[in-house]
C-alpha cells in the first residue's frame, strides 16, 4: 500500500516519493482530460514539453478548473519542500527550517478536520511531529488526486475544431492592387 512507503523515517525519501506520486497523478489527470496528441512525439505533458514540469502541471490543473486555488497552493508548497530537499546535499528534516514553516502552512487548512485527524491517528501512533503531519497530508492529497483521476472526463470539445476561415464568411471581390509608388504619386505634398 502506498501509505506504508510514507511511514519510513527518512524525510527526504518521503518527500521525493510523495512529490513524484503527486506529479504522476497530475500527469494522468491532464492526460485523461486533454485531447490526445496527434503524434506520439508531440505530447506536451512529457518532460521536455510545456507541461512537463511539476510546477507547470499544477498551474495547468488550476487554470483548467480541475483543482481549486487552495489545493494548488498546497501542491506548490509540496513542490517547494521537494525542491528544498533536492538541492541540499546534507541531511534535511521536515521538523527543521526552512521546511517546518511550509509544513505548518500545508497542514493548517485541514489539521482540525476529522479526516486529517483520522489519517494521522490511524497511520502514525506516536506523538505527531512535522514529519508525520507532512506524511499524513501526503496520504490525503494522493488519495484525493487518485479519486479525481478516476472521475475526470475528457474535455468536451466542439464537434470539429474552430476553423480560421469561417465557412459562412462571404467572399468579396478585391480591387486590383495598386502599388505604393502609384498611391504616393497621387498624394499632394504638403
């Protein structure tokens, strides 16, 4: 079970694994929602595409209205925590700065809910610390995104793409082109 992987004592592994799982779920949600690419090598969700980063995927699900602003704020906090762990060679902890304030901000909107308290109490029997709070929040977010993926439907596209040239536009006859030089010769100099 995925939650068991978060119970490890190594904060770095939990952060990187959790962020990777969330990034994968965003990829799957966007892939299910958007029209498939015309060619396999044109998938802009891939790592070298415009929606190939964790940050870009968060922005995309927010702008498409798939997740609300508060949810996306939480995902950006997880992304920042992940980046902080990825760019430091020495041991890092969720119970220390600069990660502790981000964990507090991440958990604050849900910490007094029955759901959070239930997840925290069921999976983490010891007195709660910032590391366990983060992992409890990850469990909830991964679960909610998994459910979102299962209920996401393909974008309702028009029956045909909007053409540049509207078929109802009338064709008009254009006057023969006049050269710029001929037009300038007719203008009086002031």
